[in-house]
């Protein structure tokens, strides 16, 4: 087959592979396979060829050889006295029904009912008498016919299916009878390629050391190099929108003089996540429907025992039995506090657990410096990391998300300091957050407490972006801080401000398994500048 292609191309080109295959007796599918192999070696060049043709259906092919159904039925009817219809059907089979439908309206045949003598009526299933049906006889009305349908089909075959072989009206009629259909024939044209001179000889891509040493490179055929071809675009990295905004948040906090806390504990104990924050053990947030508890290991072993005892006393009675150094002037939650519950391990529900650890460490540093209960110096801390809550997923909620945590510790800090700090942060973040609202709320570990909201231009509604407040004495005094020490703190989402700033309507399109990875390259937020 390759030799036949080579010989044909030596004299010119092959205009149509289908015609070439038929002339040589090749299977066209095999010829196409050989052409693909030769084209990969640049020996030949192929181009797609498409032709719209008329094709005979299975019924059309039969009619072109045996005649149209009406002509075949006409031939079965005797010229003198015709034939009964049931005998004709037995003789001609399924073609009789179709043939009669065409031959009778054309005036070739007629159907006549036979007159028969009166016969006894046959009883029917419903008990009523039923007269027998009169037999039908098929008779010729003309002496001879011309099978124009067969002639039209033969004309299509003679013209190799050329569209112009039939007038449009004739084609539509034959198409309606499902004898002809229009089809697209696909083939290829074949011309000599750049490596045709070395037809069949495998070309090499690279010159090797062995070729240079032995001089065999002179005998080799090399593939041509296309110096105009565009190179493969480099797959450069791109920041995810959340990572970009996270970097923006970090830069803003550092500009404001904050120091970053360590957030390397996804698994936290209930003590640092809840109890150290003066959150009662019966609080709904501790329910398994809101918190992911850890089975293995189920309990924590390392809690400072003296601090644990002070937290217990504060929960049960406000620390009434403690010395003035630790008493919070509170009645506590008035319940039997359980050490077994406080040792439960869980996936942290907020990074406020990180803040409680950091504050306790600051109190210990002041104690070691000989200034128990004081603050060595006013300090600002922040953290940005992942938290986990057993929430139902929707357009603004996830079970796994990021929380931005911050607090300022000093003396006599007020709610005004807190509002000013939050407003300053969002002012630096961008003009999208110019409209902010604060509203009172309740938190077990802050008093007073407030939520802050921003307007979402895409969702066209106010969306809560964070929670804040002044840490309660019941939280700070057991750590070792004195009555003059106060802490203003807040926690906010990373995802919701990103949705507002970059107009994401559904949080699940921003974070999770439903995100479009191409978005991380195409979105303006991720482009390198």
C-alpha cells in the first residue's frame, strides 16, 4: 500500500483517498491508517476532503435492482382476470402493501370487491351475528407501466451519488419514501511532504554523540526544525484569591504594629477552646452538632493544674474562694464544672483558643518578671488560620473556613478603642468596606460585645463579617491579670471580606471542592504585578 502511494505521488498528487482506494482495491480505513503513519514522518501531507452525496438506503438499493414496490406488485398481477388480494399477499410478501399504496393512486391497478353468494352469519364473541367479509380482487388498469422510481435510483448510482443527479422535487419524493438520503463522505487528499525524497526512511530528531564519532550522521535523515513555532507557555504559579487577601490582611496588621501568634494546633482541648474563655460547659456551641470532637486521642493530658483549678472555681462560683489576686467579683455560672469534659479534644472552632494560650503566656511572663497581675507593655497580636464548625453548607457558610483573630492588651482599654481599631483595619483594606455597621450582641467571654457588618454589593444585603468585644474579668483574672488590665478582641472571617471585595456570590465557589482552578489564573486578583 505504501508503494502504491509513493508511485501515485511521483506523478502528482492523490485528489481523493476514497477514489484511490476503490481504484486499487484497498480498504479505505486501512489506507487512512497508512496515511496517518506516513504523515507523522512528514513523508506526505494530508488534507481533509468532504463531499455531500446522495446515498441509497437499504430499501432504495433493493428497488434499484428489483424495481420499485409498485412495479413489482404490478408484475405479480395477471393481465387477464387479476388475482385475489390474499393470494397476492401470499405471493409477494411485505412489498405488496407498499406497492398497492402507490400503484392504485397512480392508476396502474384497481381493487374490486368480489360478489359472493349469501352465507350463514358466523357468531361473534359478543353473541351477535357477523357477516363474512367479501374477498377483494386486484386487477390491472393499464397494459404496461414505466418504473420511473427505479430509473431515478439507477441515475443516482451512475452519477456516484452526485447531488445534481436528481432534481430537488424528485429527491424530496424519494427521501420521503426513505429510498434516498443525503450523506457526507469524508476522505483526504494526499500530496508529497517535506521528507518525501526519503520516503519510508525513518527520520531522527536529534544528533547523538555516537553519530558524530562514527560519522553516521551524514547518512541519516533528520526531521526539519520549525523555528517559527511558538514555544509552550510556561505554567507559572498564581495565588488563590484567599491567599492574596490573607497576605493583604497580614500586611495591614503588621503596618498597624501587630505581632503574629502561632496557630499550629488544629486539634485543641475543650479547656483552651471553651473553658479558659469562660464559656459554660452546657453552652450549645459545645454540642456535637456544632463542634467536631476527636475520637483518638479523645482526651488531653497537659493542662496547667493551678490554672485549671482557678478556671473551675470561676465557672462554679465566680472565684469566691480564690484570693483577691484571682477573684473576678462574679457569681460564675453556678454549676458543677467537670474536668473530664474540659479535657475533650476537638477541632478548634475559633482561633480565640490561640488568643487564650497567648494571654496566659503573657501573664506568666509578667509573673516571672516580678510584676504579677500587670502587663509588661501594651501589645497587639493577630492570627489567621483555619477553624472547623459542624455547619450546614450554603452560599455564606462553610464547615471549614479561616478566621482572622486579633486582640490588644493594655490598661483601661474601652469599647471606643475597639471600634476605632476595627474601623482603621477595614479602612486600610479598601473602599469596599467604607460602609460598616456595629450592633450589640452576646458572647460568653466578652462584655460588652458587638458584631460588625459590611454591605455585600453582589448579594445586595448586609453580611456579618466579624464579632468583637472586651474580654470579661472572669477570663482574665484566673490567668493572673489584675483589675486594671483589659483586652479588646475581635474575630472575623477571611472568606466573607474576600467575597465582598471581589464580588463572589457563593462562598463555595471561593473555597472547597467546587472551585474552578482556572479561576486562580484568570481572576485579576491573582495576577502578578
